[in-house]
């Protein structure tokens, strides 16, 4: 291992015994450095309540072969925010921490990735922490998100995600010191969606912290966790939205410095202009903001020009929209007018223009995933045939003779 620090694994659980069992099984089956003593802390919220007793029993019985195990039973119900903060504050005792909520499972090399990320970036004050989830979607538009390929195993984003986090002791201390109590306030670098979260959510505070300090999070290109979307505090019913491919084999990760990295995105999922200019010579003569997701407003812009998917009155330069991800169309100077480089005053900001931008983006994002009309009709016919078969089979099934 590159240094003497051994990150502690902190599992957060609350009244979901089977979810905890599933996560702990994946943690037990993961790979760890030979000879390392990896601390495992299982933090149980509301352990004194009747529904939490089975969760407590699973945590106590879990056999951890890779180091010391501690079960923290918290009889009172802390809630999502307090429990998250208490878990993160374990960095004061253990140093670097990996935080895993109980609706996750981990991939075999998750610990290697977290360790290498913390070793590479834990002391960089521009990086707020690491996420273990390979984020495949834009959380604001719910369209697919693909960072540009820069030859590395990671990308950087000015907004966090929830599906497994890691913090160096210094990173957590900086966040905890800047924690926002009682909600967040608007800012030019903070997406307004974070103003709509409820009071028992830690996610907006972390996002606001990143926006206010100009920090970013490090993400893997291929996920080290899977989110099972179990019903609970965040979802009224189960969802498969967070299912995604995960890494299986070991590797030595290619982790560039933040200055070297090409895939560095702001808090709106937009590639930073200076990173785009490195790859797109045609844009180097302009000072511009990037709004290819059409989620920014004039208050979020700083420069005279904006590279946008929104309709415009006139454009200084235009590009097509055929290649994936959208930045490639500007990098390759693809002819067209779907993407515009325009002055801010020439951009249409009304609701209808925004709806048109949403339509363009949705059609672009999903068109390669849609089956043809012929295939769709065949699939629909197959469903009808299967339904008829089940009906006929039910009619033919022998019935018990009534006595």
C-alpha cells in the first residue's frame, strides 16, 4: 500500500435487515491488501426500536476477517442527517473513512479504488472527497451523462453523489467545519434544485459546500458500487434506476492530478470552459460559459458568450449534434446549428425556449437507445401472445372436484 493509512469502512444502517445482510456479504467478499488490518464500523440508527432488533442481530453476528469490527448501536432515531454526520465524524478516531449506506453493494475492488483515490487526492484542498459510484446520469435533467475520455480512470464533478463516499480526515474536517445548518442558500454555482430538498437531507449541504468553496468530487468511470434503490427514507418504493455495471478485476488506477485532468465538470454537469478549450481550438478566442444541458440561467453565467443548446437569435458560431458526448461536436467542429456559441443577450431564456432545449436534449440523449418501430410492434405482439397463452393455460388447468 502506498502509505500507512488504512481507511475505515463505515456502514450506515437503519431498520433494513436484509439490505444490511446484502451489503455486508459484498463487503466480506471484496478484496483487501494482504496483511492490512481494515477497521469495520457498523453504525445502526434506531437500534433500540423493535424494527431494528433484527438489524442489530445481523450486525453483531457478522464475521469480519480483515481487521477489527465495531458495532455502534444508537437506540434513539438520529435521522438521515445526524446519522451521516456521526458516521463521518468517526474520521477523528479512524482517519480516512469510506461511508456505505445499507442500500448498496460494493464491487470486489472497491477498497483498492477508495484507497488509491484518498492517497492521490486526500491532501488536495480543491477536492472535497471521492464517490464510488460510476455516475451515468445527469441528476438535474435525468438524461444520460458521459464524461469525455481523457485516458484516466476517473472524472471530476462539482456536485456530489450518494452511492458510497470516501473522505480523507482532512477532507471530512473541512466539510464538517463548513456544514450548513438549516438548509442552503442560493448561489451562482449552486443548482437551484438543491433549494428544494427537505430538512432531513445531508446531500444539499455537501453540494453547497462544494459550490461555495470551488471544490469538486472524484468519480470512477466504471462503478465500484451498485445502488439497489430500496424503499426507505428517500424512495417510497423500490427502484432499479441506480443499477449500473461495476468493476470486477483489480487494477492500478490511472489517477491524474486535477490540473492534468481533462474531464473536469462544474456543479451543473458542464465541462469547464478551459478544459474544453484545450481540445477545441475554434473556441480559444472566446471567453464563454458552458450550458449544453440548458440548466443554467443568466445569474449562473460570468462571461460574454455562452455555449448552449438553447435557441438563440443569432450565433457567433454553430455546431451540429450527432456525436456523444455533446462536447465532441464542438471539439470536432461538426457543422450544424444545434449547439450555438452566442452572446448572452442573444440567447432565448423564456419557458418555451427552455422546453425546446429540453426536447432537443431528450431526443439526442435517447435516440440511439430506442428500438425501431417494427421491433416495437413485434415486442408488443409478443406480450399479447404471452398473455393469451397464460389465459388458455389457465382455462385448461384441471380444477379440483368440489365435495
